[in-house]
C-alpha cells in the first residue's frame, strides 16, 4: 500500500514533535470555547447574533466536516479544547511531564463499557435536541458547559482521556470517519517495538506522556482510536513512529477490529444526516415544528421516529440487503458477521452525506461570522467593524452541483468498498452479486439525500 512518512521531512518532524504549535492552537480553541459558553448563557437570545451559535455550529462545524475530518481524520482531537482543563489537572502540568503528580484517582474505565456504545447513545441524545441546540444560544451554552464539566469530572476519576475515548459524542463519529482520511499514525517497524521492553510510547517518559487514548501504537491498524496527539512521536526513543500520507480509505479494507458498536455508529450518522436535512432544510413545517417543540406530544413523536429510523429501520433494511446479497451469491457467511463487515462500506456514504448537508447549512449562514465576532454577545459592540454586515448566502448557484458531486462520489466509493469487502468475506466467486444489494441500499440513501437537499 502506498504511503509516505511525513517525518522524513526534518522541518515537519520538528514541528510535529514540538508542543508549542499544538498547545497554542488548543489554548486559542479553549478561549473560543469558553467565549461560546459565556455568550450562549448571557448574550443575545437571537441565534444569528450570538457568538456561541455562530462559532460552534457554523465556523467550527465548517472546519470540522469540510476540512478536518475528510483530510486529517482525528486531527481536530489533537487540539480539541474540551478535555484540556481536566487533562491539565490530571497531569499536574501544561506541557511536558513535571516532577509533581496531578490530581485524580486514575481508575481504569470499566471493561463492559470499553466500546463506543455510550458515545452512540450520547450522540443520539444530543441529536434529539439538535433543532433547539443549533438555534437557541442558551441551549448551546448549557450543552457546551455540560461537555466541559463531564470531561473534567471524568479526568479526575478515570485514567487518561477516558471522556474522549468512551463518552464524547463528537469523538465517536470523528473516529468512525477518520478511517477514510489520508493521514495515519503508525509504527515503522513492529519488530523494533517488540524488542523495546519499556514501551514508553504507552507508559510515558521524561519526554512526554503515555498515550492519552490508551492505544499501543504497534497495535494500530486503523485510525479509529488514535487521537493524533503526537505523544508517541515524542516518547519513542527508537524513532519508530511514522506520520503517513496514504490512499484515502485505507482502513476500510482492514478486516481486523470490525465491531457491532461501530457498525451502529454508521447507521446513526447516516440516519441523522437524513433527518437533519429533512428538518432543517426540508419543506415540511410540521416536522420542523415538532423538532423544535421539546416536551410536547409532537416532539415525542419526532423523537420516537428518530430512534426507530436510526436504530431500527436503517439497520433493518440494510440487514435485508446483506441477506439478499448472500442469497444471490450463494454465500454461507454468518449473518451477524456479514452485517457488521458490510456496514463499514457505508462510511464513505455517511461522510459524503454530512459534507453535502454541511455545504448547504454552512455556506448559507457563513456571512454571520463577521457580525458575531464583532459583537459576540449581541450588545451593540463593533470590535471588528463588521457588526452591520448583512446576511449574504454564498455559493448559491454552485451549491447543488457541489452536493451532487459529493454524494455521487460517496456512492461510488461505498460501492467499491462493498465489493472489496465481498471479495474478503465471500466463500464464492460471485462477489459482485453479493455486493449488489448493498450498493442498491446506498443508491436509495443517495437519492433520498439528493431529494432532500436539492429537490
């Protein structure tokens, strides 16, 4: 498989090993995060004039879904501000390990929850209230403050970044889609790791901390749980850590580590993209009203429909597609294993659906960023001279074409991955027939998304 180790470039290697660029970006992000909480709680109740809404759901979301996740995988996790305060307290240091220990009990995360089921549940819970969170500043402020509070509490009870690894709703889907990214952290030679008994990449040293994500680098085969924090690059005395450029989607061909919790994350994300597009961009006023009226019978109906779609209808239809493929090909692969394996083919389609949705949502509202920075609380300030800038949607003419290209690209990519998985899994030579119903399912989702976004 084609790879190029970026640490071969001396300047880039020095930059990646240095803590200062990462630290400064993290601190800037933390200041913005705290300002978003404050403006959400005490600023203007008008979402389009509130820094919290604009900073998080337009500026940050655009960076995350259009740049960070597609091109850098878990790159955002390396500078995410949410775990920083708790991690600083836990370590008792801001940069390198110090002589004094930090606070916290350092307990091990319970074995039964060493998966992403809690992340699946936390994302679904946030998604149920998303119509309100995305538009009401106070709701955004409360949710962001809750994330920070839970992250700090988790750091003081459990070891390392337990919040990021097992609880963060954003980290769950970033990890899933990072498998499609063209960047990875891997060891150069596993034999070197086997001979190095100290395992400082995991345990830590004077040069850096043990892997915050509780990952042993020599065991990495996918990006899913690597936070790209670069601690292993700093602590490895053998210079055996590589930061590789690779072909996008390399992880999707890896059979090892496919699990049901990750499979369901694919359906949760795909279903959420469809529902978000229907609620926020669709023409159905009753659906939008139901999503916004939290606590009413209409909202309860919407919440029930959401849960049924993402946890029942989509996985159920996909399961039938997998069974149909087995029937057409005559394959005897175990049903559960086939369902889990083929669900990974939906990762490119889900990422494409979120990019297409984000293009519409972000570029329609991008012009709100200037006024929000100039007047973050909506109190009549004009710090940057842009407070009176009028709303102007961008890429109006080009947007439908961009969305079509993105969604069709996701469909083609998913079809290719489905065929590759069929080649891996099938005991027959009729792999095209086995992958055909999965491709048909993906095509139906693509057409549905196109209908919602473009009409």
